[in-house]
C-alpha cells in the first residue's frame, strides 16, 4: 500500500485561517469546547431516549404505535451520536478529558466501540478524507460504488435505488459485523488498528454484552420475541438511515472531489486544509432544527478544518472560513437545503452506477 502526503510546505491558507479563528475565541473570551447549549441538548436527548425505552417496555400499546415509538427512539439515538458521542470522541465536548472519555462511551451504549471509531474517524477519515484506498468511509464494496476510481460492476446500475436499503441496515451491520471484522483482523480498511490495551479489550466485549442484554434479552423477556423484533428493526432502520444520510451528504455529493491511493505513493500538491475544502460540503446551513439535531454536522467544512472545536461554534466559524476562502480564491461548498443535498447525493451515485466503468482521478 502506497503512502499519501500533502504538500504543507506552503500551507499559507490554513495558517492565516487558524490565526483568524484563534483571534475570534481570544477576543470573545470563548471556550472552544461545548457550553450550556450542548449540555442542555445532551440532557434532552438522553432523557428522551430513556423515556422512550422504558415506555416501550412497560406500557401497553398497539403494534403500529410501538413501531412509531421505536422509530422515534432510533431517531433520538442518532441525535445522541451526532451531538454527544461525536463531540466527546473528538475531545471537544468538554475541556476535561475524563468528561470527553465518559461521554464518548455513549457510542458503546449505541452498540459500537469508541476506541475503534476514534481511529477510523478521527485519524483516518479526517486525515485522508475521500481518498479511495485509505478512507474507510468510502471503502470499496461490491454493492456500492462511491468514487470513479472504484471498480464498476453491473449491479451498480441500480445502486441509486437499493442504496437506501443498505443505509437502513447500516447500523445493524456496524454493530454486529463491521466492528467485529475490524476487531478480529486488527485493520480498518487498509490501515492497521492500533494495539488495544487490556482495558480496551474489556470495554469492547463488556459493552457489546451490555448492548445485547439491554436491547435484546430484556425486551424479549418483557414484550416477547415478535414484538421485540419488529421494534428493533424499526429502531435500526431509522438509526441507520439518519446516520448514513447525514454522513454521506457531507462528502459523497456532486460538489465534492475524490483522490486515489493504491500501491504507489501519492503527493497531493495542495495543503491538507485545501484538500478538506475540496472533499467536503456543508448542507442546509440556514436550517436551525437540522443544525441543532445533527450536531452541526451540516457545517462539515468547519468540522473538518477544526475537529477539536465544539459544533456549537460552527455557525460563527463559517463566516470566518467563507471570508478566508474568498480572500484566497478557494471554493467553499455549501448546499442550501437538505433536500437539494440528498438530490445531489442521489445524482452522484446514479452517475457512478450508469456511467463509465472506470475513470482516472483528476489531480488537483
């Protein structure tokens, strides 16, 4: 496997941008981590999830109502992932490390593993965004073709139709399959997984056991296997769709670019920050509810440039970044609505499915 490096020798853009951002926080005497807005939101989301969980287990209701409430639970759980887990595992939820570590374990409560996710997301994805061959988020698959450098298969002709089913199943596959594959192979796509301490091994197995106990064993014992199965599937359909769609709209749309790294070493002539701008897009920045619910991940550019700053500050940072992009003549990708972003993702996936079998990447 080749290595990919950025030409950061003349990284004048990010140096200038970072100075303006640091000035914003210094002048306003603002902490870069979360504040009361994030903590109140965390309380709302966690209490809502607990209330829905206990209601589903202890009250009597019809099957349709149970399906709706289970779906709402999945939606709320995705909100916990977007807001609490994501900020915490980036170290931006709190200025205290122990608080970040504790709140980061909300990912384990959702069924996955924070240790593996930090390496997959914080290190690999944020360093090699949209690099086919390294970025696990766009890893090659026989079912989905996300980049023109990936091998085309006849099945891809209709991927824009069936991919929504795959997204709906994504959280179940993540929890019960891909976590164990990464754990067992000690690899995240083409990158070696860092050595896990005894503590991390214990947390991996203990949290998986707790997930099975609270999400499978207890519900079956109380409501029965059939009602549990229907509710469990409804919950995961909503959870999987919510997570997958939000993350896909940030990088796998018509507005973003892709790179490729195979057996040969690759040098990207731009600095890392410009690569982030070219491979990332914001969506629905003016929608207050979407911004609130997805934890500012609709401001994905701000997040990728400053991942250790809490999402509550992204709307303010976007103005600084847009001004700097104008100053340096760099494209700032922003899709005005979520609907238009979904349409862009759909067109991108359709074009890769029905277009040329293989294309060479465009170097930038």
